C-alpha cells in the first residue's frame, strides 16, 4: 500500500501503482453516454490515464482542463480521466467547460481503484481514488507513473508530457 496526504493527514491507498515496464491492468470503465470503454479498445495509442477523486473539486477540474489542452494536442495520444464520479457529472462538466479532447470515464462499477492501487482506504474520501497519472505506450506497457503526494496538488504535467516522447 502507498500513502498520500489529505488535508495534511496521511491516508493509505489500496496498493501501489503498476510498475514501470509492466503491462497496464485491463479496465472497463463507463463514459458519459453509458458506454463501456476498455484499455484494449485504446490499443495502438499512447494513453495518459489521469486519476482523481472527483471532478467537482478545483484541482481535479484544473488537471482535466490542462490535459485537455496539453497532452490531448499530441498526435497519437489519448487522454482519459478516471474517477468514481457518475458519468452524468462528468458529462455535465465537459459540456460546461468545452472539454472535448479528454475522455472522462467513471469507475463507479469497476475495480479500477483497487487494480491500479489508488483507492483510498480510509478518511472521509474512502472508496474514492487518490490523484495519480499513469502513461501507457502503444503496446500497453506502463512507461510512467506518478502518485501525487498531496491529493490537493496537481500532477507533474511536464513529466507526464515527457513520458510521451
């Protein structure tokens, strides 16, 4: 298990992020049209997986906007955001913000948080996910990970974008 800070208090996660060089864990998540999206359906593309607790928090919204602008502008790259939010909330946010380069996916009916080791196991946010980034190459191999130390901090965008090179 790993640990992150939530309002200055250490909080445990359900495990560790996938190891660099390992195969990314498979997933089946739900988009805002209630369609299932799998990691396998993104094969052959570089995938940035931006994981966060809820789109209804300022940092999560900011990171989605930034990835929409930066990483999604790169050719051959797909950006997905993953949270436990309902698909409707994710769709509402994207519609209001004009987010169209990022696929917002809900993990509300999946084991994603446990499979990626990011489910918060305690605190008021237990069951939601910690903030993290995983970059997967075209072959489905993990090439970069970041578990953001403090849930309220933004991820390292520069390191994420460098991993796409």
